[in-house]
C-alpha cells in the first residue's frame, strides 16, 4: 500500500501447530464448510501443518527488505517455494514478478491471487527511515500467498479450475501491476477474477471487506506563478489550496483511531472526503490529493483552478490523468463477506463504509479496472497493541503473525470456491 500524498475465531488446529489461535467457526469447518469440492476442514488441516513454516518464511523476507523494483532475492525465495509445491513457475515477469500456475484435477474457472513483495522506501515511512523496510506488511502478504498456493497444491485432486498466483513487484511505486498487465498475464492466462489481502489496523482474526468501496486514487497538479512577489504568492496560494481538504493528516494515535471508526460509519465524516497537500517551492505550488467518491476529481480540479485564478500570472497544469481508485464490486464483496462468516466465524467480518484509508492508494486498482475481484483488509493488530503497530507505513509496524495462518485459511477456501464457480 503506497503512502499517499508523498507520491503516492481462532485458527482451528493452530494450537497443534504450536502457534496461538484467534478464530471461531471450527464447527462449520469440521462439518464441511461451504460444501464445495475442497472442504474447509481439509484447508484448515493443511494450514495447521504449514503455519509455523509460513511464519518463518515471513521472518526471512522481513529481514531482507527490497525496495520497489529491486525484489530479486524475494522473488527467488517465492519461486523456490512455488516450485517445491509443484506449481508451474515463471520469473522475471514485469520486472521481478513471479507467476505461479496451479491446475486443479477437475475443470473449472481461472482465478488469480495477488501478493505484493516490495518493501517501503525510506521516504515513505512516516517520519522517514534509514533504509527500505517491511512496514506495510508485504512480507505478510507474500507469506499468505505462498501459503494459499501450498495448501491448494496439497488439495489439487479436489480442486477445480486453475489458480494463477501473481507475486507482484513495485506496488509502492504504483508500477508493478501495470508491468504485469502489460506483460499480458491477465489475457494470456484467461484470468476471470482476482483477489488480494492487505494488512490493516483491525484486530487479528478480523477481516474488513470493501464491498462497493476500496481505496482512493490520486491526482496531482502544478501551479506556477510569475511576477515580483511570486514566491510569497506561492506560499499564500498553497494555504488556499490546502483549505480544500476535508480530512487532515493524522498527527496522533487518537487521530488514527478516529479515522478507523469513521470508515465504519455509514454516511459518516469520510463518506465524502478530500485528502490534499499543497507545497510551495519558490514560485511553484505542487498539489497531491485523493478524494472519494472518485467522480469528485472534476470538482477538486475546479477548486484548484479557482484558487489559482485569484493570483495574477498563474499557470495551472494537471500533468496526468488521475490514478484510478480501487473499487471492489459490491456483489463480489458481499459474496466474500458471506463466505468468511460461514467458514471463519460470524463475528470476524467488518464492513467498511467508505474508501480506506483516505491517505493511501493501491495499484491493485488497475486489475479491478479490467476484471472483477475483491480486496480485503486482514486484521493484524495484536490485543492491546498501539494502533501504530498495525497501521501501515509507521516505523513501529509489527503485525501479529497469527494473521498469516488466518489469512491462508480464509483465502484458500475462498479461492477454491471461486474456481468452482459457486
């Protein structure tokens, strides 16, 4: 998840695997889950067997963070894991992307699962950092993706259709999804839909679904001023443009908690928002902003132009089209929510009521512009832990590792259901 405005219940059987547990719903799993060809009870058993190894995999990746576009070691680790599980693997796709293909023993649909691999660059860590670091959870995402592949590979004889695993580079640079799409992976593999998880500041064991919502896109503007007082005017104009924002950057943990609460409130303060930053540098004002709903870009651009016209000799440019918002189809999100309640537990699903968070975006949007799918937040906040330990891009980000097995259990069952076509 790219930091915006700078550029952008207990797991059944986990105790037997030696890790803590946080899921309810084991009775449903034992009874056969959703009733498809891959039984949820079988998924749960495989996750319990693999969970400790997946945690170790995450720790290994965490200790070797690689910046966007430089994920060579991480890609090699992923390719090794997928080949060992029996998948057909292609490396070097769209940079350091890894594509793993798992064909079930029975005919069915072709569904993709995406995991991003890159670490956060120093400039995008809150307060900046000394080096790239996995403070956005991509190490968790990669471990979950490998786990889903390993579980479904073990259950291949019951699996329908084909699962295509996309281990994506350069999400933080908002370029990795485009690179994979340009490499033709969606068309060549005949992918019909795509799914992903992202670490989120919700209690471990919970999933925040985004039916009809997702994450905001991003737009940028550049205003140049002329005249003898251009530098002073630029400072005043930046303040005028900043006034268009309806939500302020969080400064305290309490601000983060309020944003989370507001995102769960129907028709609440974040139902419509503009998150904006204007920065004056000499005689130029650079503007970066996100808004919701996505059609507000026209309105916000108009506001920036009007503010600029109050100053003589200004030239306002919008150098590119807005980067698209990530919008999950409501129907698909609702299906996933029902699946999670049925297989994981009724109390594990949080339904977000707006794009979240207002200051960040995701290039997963480019996939959902082409095919349906879901994008869901995997709760990684440990009980009693400060909010910053689960809020991406904060330097003390430290997810509860029990979330790995939880995510694998949920997504392996969900992907198996989607290839079945249920």
